[in-house]
C-alpha cells in the first residue's frame, strides 16, 4: 500500500507589511525582536542603519524603507515613512539597568564608560556618578525627543 506523500512545504516568503519603526532600547530583548522582524520584510525593505551615525551619508532616505530598526530615539519617527507604526519593547527599569551594568563590565564595545566600569563591582557601578549618568532613565530618554545619548 502506498503511503501518501506530503506536498512540498512552501518556502517562507515575507508578505507585504506596512512600514514599521522599531525603536530598540538597549537591554530590552531588542536583538530577538530585530531578528524576528528581519524575517518579516524583504532585505531591500530594511534600513541598514542601526545607529544615528549610520544614517549620515546614506544614499536612500529613511522614509524609503518599510522597516527601520535600531538604537534610535523617538525623534527619528519624523523621518520614517508617513503612517508607519511604531514598536517599542520596555523592560522593568531596575532589571534593565542591572543587565546593562553587567554587560558594561564585560564588553569593551558596549559603552564608552567600559574603562571606568571594568574593575568595579555592581554596587560600585551603581554608586558611580559618571557611569550612572548614562544608565539612569534610559528608557524615558529614548521615548523623549531630547536627552543624552
């Protein structure tokens, strides 16, 4: 008796999606979200810039992409395609800050205060004025039009 043959599975193809601005706040599961979103859009629809510095001198304007994602502030929304939806993932502020400080202590590329933080304990980093100036209210600053990078 012949067994039925399963039809070949279709290769996943991203569908037509509306424009989206994903504002990735560091240490809020943004890398997982970015990987998921990258599969939802065709590569040519995704803005390659992920930081403000990457936008300078780009051949295409941000509004020409259907997916813009990266470490941008709210004010980038003014440059994204009209009618684009906005996606932000937030995290408990204390847990986000502790995660950022631990990352800071082990990764010299994470933030320019690494040299100050690398030999400090978590408690010492929390009490360090210069380090905490960059870690305090990060989510709020991303959501505001202004603020320290």
